[in-house]
C-alpha cells in the first residue's frame, strides 16, 4: 500500500500556491515553528536528525538567521494540532509550517473535519500575521478511493483559499524507499528526514529571505 500511495502522490500532485506576503508581527528573533506529528518530531530519531534541525542547518548555511522550533508530537492529528495551537503561536514565529494529516488519513477521519481543523490552524496563524507553509499529505486507500482523492484535493484547495504556499507531498521521494525508512516501514530514518527537509526547503527559503529583507 505504501508503494500505491507513492505512485498516487507522484501522479496527482496538486498545484503550488504562492506564499502569503503578510508582514511579521514580532520584533524578536526570527523564528519558524515546525508544527506537526511524528514526521516532524522525528520518530525515534535524535532531535538533530529530525527534519526541523536539518532545515535549521540549511537556513544557517544560507545566511538566514532563523531559529527552527520542533513542535511535532508523535501520533498527533489535526484535532491535536488545534488543541496545541495556542502554545505553538505563543512561540511568536514569523513562519508556521503546518504538517498534519498522516494520522487523520490512517484513521479515516472525515475529510470535512480534517479540513476544518486545518482551517482553524491557518486562520489563527494569519490573524497574528504569521506566514503559513502548508505541507501536503496523502491518505492510503484504506477507506476507499474517493476518500483518498478528496483528502488529496483538500490541500491545494486550502492553499488557494488562504493564499499560502503548499508543499504538495511531505514524503515525496521517501515513502516506499527502504533506504530512507526505519524498520517499521512508516517513519523516515535520518536520511529520509534529510529528504523531507529538502522537499520543504524550496518553499521555506523564499519566505525566509523575504522576511529577512523586510527587517533590513
């Protein structure tokens, strides 16, 4: 089934929305909060190997002075993200990376419910002038193909509605590759987390560059 999902993601990747051009609202250090589940936290990986830490190093190498906060919780769903949202926003980030959906899809949470949760997260961040990067996920065809299709279409629809940047599929190039997965076949290993960071980097970099330019 993992290979089926990988093929689906590769063949039906949605369009990428333009990044929001909202101003920063904080005068403190520039900060990115990576908000998500075990794919963000780095399931059983040292913190320095999880994708947010890899992203931090990429930003530093590019001369972009951002601190990246790993706010991933293993097993979390979009509903869990809503419950943790106030704490994430209390970090006062300039960018919020929203990477939820994997566990919702596995559990068959109704797509309208998943979408409503993501909308609450995105709109709350935007109300505080925080730029949002939405990271897409796919649902395995465990609950019927229509569910999988609706789940896929949800992300580009949200990106278009809220005018946020979209990473079409977080696990592009990772899912189904045993060299990039842990022995459970579900979670990326350190090499896989590096690929995830590379998938996100082309979207984070212009957002970060724009914010740095605005502070000069």
